[in-house]
C-alpha cells in the first residue's frame, strides 16, 4: 500500500490540496493551524489579530528571551484586545473550515491526529461535514495489512500540567500522554505528532532549541519494535531519520515549508 504522510501543515492549503496525489491513503500527523508563522510574519493568527510586529517579537523571545519573557510579552499583548479568546477561536474556525474542506475533497482515505498547534475540541463540527475523514487520536487502525497506532498532541514535561490559555493548544500532561501511548500496545507503524525522546530528533537547528518530545514513545519503540515510527513537530531537526533497534524513525517533514508529502509503502 502506498501512503503519503504530512505533518506541520500550518495553513498551507494550496500544497495540501495535492498531498494525496498518487497515494492510496493520507496520514495527517497534526498542526493544521498557523498560529505563529515564523517564516512569514504577516501570516498566521497572531499577525491577523495583533500585527506582524507581534509575530517578529514573539519569534525573537522564543529563541532568545529569558525565563518567562515570552509569557509576559503575550500577556501584555492580549491585555488590550477585547475578548481575545473569542477572537482567536473565530480565527481558528475560519482556518479549520478551509483545511477540512481540502482534506474532505480527497478520494482516498484520510486518517488524522491533532498536533500541539490544533484545537481538537473543535474538530467534531468539521468532521461532521466531512464524514469520510477519520480522526484516530489514541486508536489503532488496520491500514492495508498493517496495524497503525496514533497518538496526537505533545506531552509537557513531567510535573507540568496544561494551563488555561487564550489559544487552547493541544499540550498534554505527561501522565495522560504516556497512558495514551501505552494503551496502543504492539503496532507495525507508530504515528505521532511529537518525536521519541532522542536528542538528534528533538533539536531544531533553526530555532536552536530542543523541542518537547516523548520518553513514552521511545519506550514504546524499544518495547514493541514497530517497523516504522513516523512523526513531525520539529521543523528543522538535526537528524530527520534514525534507527532505534529495528525501528526506522522518520520525521516526515515541515509541510508548511516544503510542500510535499513523505511517501511510505508497506
């Protein structure tokens, strides 16, 4: 079976419309939304609501700011906005309307999970309009002759719990995420948004930071030895693929930037 895989779409609907061409199925590993566009500061929800200067400063503080600097900056930005949560949700809905319409236009099966830059509690209303789409977070699905396990979102460090925010990103407590991974059991292909907790897969050479990863995914790979582990989240990883035991671990690429799907055959 020939499967195309995308992650970190971040609003790139134009290229997404071609992502399934020639494939028998499409896997979408999260981050449909473009909340902050680090490549084009005039794009994204933050720029739409607060202007491109806010995006530039947000990106700078994320890369260079001291502890708490980014949090204080964003708190000050939203303080002058009337009902910022409602405005953000409206912008999210507009983008989801477009992205789910593209995904729903394909004539092949589509399996999808949310990334951290997604709001999965809003998905049911869009999935209802496109019932052929299959949201599979936390599920194991037979695709071709393979058992494929899916887990969405990104885990927070142990001891840190999700906080209420204006943008409800899909950050999960470590215990919740670990339980979701363990519940999958043995699979042939492990699909997630976050990578396993390996430094070479976690380090982003452009952002110059180690992104959040999952020790539970690494343990799952070691314990169950799936043939493939597919993921995204890190836009410019130090290493895009590596072997852990018998498992080939592959970052499927930053779709927003590269505009092409990874191709997998089984």
